[in-house]
C-alpha cells in the first residue's frame, strides 16, 4: 500500500498511482484490489454503470475491469484478466474519482483548466474539442495547469474553489509535436490509445478561485462571446462529470444537490463561448484571447 494526495485528500492505494504526489496523514480514501475476473459487460464498449445508490456505485469497463465506489471513501478494483495497469489507473483516476468526489459532495466537471493571475479558467467541450490543447497553449505562455479530465470545485458561501487535480495532461500526437514533444519517446495513455502523456509534471498544487468557464465551439473566426445567464446552466450542465452515466444515475445518487451546486457555481463564475477553427497554428492566439477574457 502506498500513500498519495489529490483534491486535498489523502489516499491509500494498493494500485500504484505514480501520477499523484505523495501523501501523508489520516487516510480519507482507501483503494483496494481483488482477484481478476471477467467484467460483467464484456461485450459492451466504454464505461457502464451497472448499479447506483447514494452510497454505492458499480462501474464496469470492457477488458479493463470493474470498480465499486462506496461512501465517498472507498474504491474496490476488480481487474479483468490481463488488464493493463495503465488502463486501470485511467479508470480509477477518471470515472472512479468522478463518482467518488460526487459522493463526497464536490462538483466535478469534465474539463481542463489553467491558473491565470491567481484565478482559474476552465475549458469545456466534447471529446476531441481541444480542452487539453487549450490548457497546454496557456502553459506555453507561462500559466500553470490545475486540471485535466476532472475539474473539481468546492463551493462555499462566497466563491467556488478549484482543487488541484490528479491527472497529467494527455495529448494527441499532432498536438504533442506542436508543443515540442515526440510521440516516439512519450508514454502512451494506454496500449492502443492515440494519446500520450506530456513527459514532465504539469498539474500545479493548491486551490484557486474559479473565474471563467469557456465553452469550446467551432467558428470561422476566432472570437469570444458571453453566454447569457438564462443559457449558461443548460450549456454547462452536460459537462458535469457524472452526467455521462445518464438520468437514472443522477436520480439515484442526488441530482438535486448536484444541480443546486451548479446553480451556485454559475452565480460566481462567468461563462463564455470560445469560437475557433480546428487549426493548431491558432494556439497562441487562442491563449491570448483567453487571457484577455479572464480578468482578475
């Protein structure tokens, strides 16, 4: 068992999690391993929720394994036979932590984020829309990255605070090369997956107030437009991490709390739509535009 830290929590894990920093002190989360078995959804692609209650969620991922997440403090991993350790880590640090943090009452968005002048700019969009790419473009201009995959927010009476994440930035080969990386010498996210880890550590530690959420969209010209408050809720809601598991999951595990949190978040955060072409040559311009629209 090894000890790690993420999202302000101390984790004791039987599965090595080298992406996390070392932790110490009283354990908040325990991660254990059970003997391998064939997943219950062996013929179904992607991550599936097999059952959900407020205290217990059972997830399955074909060829990787199953997770049982309980009480916001425990993840039990049952690997599939011959499951790659890299894939198990992705499963735990992505879907597993997304559910566990939901159980703990935190709001998790499927997003990347960077710290600009002490405040966080988050980037929301569907798969392949450039969340990580936008964050790395800001890193190229000297800003720190605080989240990739999971943007985790603690909301208090005055502000929304982003808690530093667990996952290093993952990039497609063309994006990796555009920022000076080399796919031939980089570590793939998992066998057969067309993304690579950025070689050096990228996630900054600490917590910072969330200032702006940018919804990534395609447009003929590079532009930013404010999203009216009446549209902001319905524009951001699909990017709440646990929404990926569907309406039944939300109803079974506390959708009312989640969407109350989102409403409070949007009272403390501006929402912008960022239009850009799918053109890596625009990255520095995109980063400058984000800086301009992320005031203190």
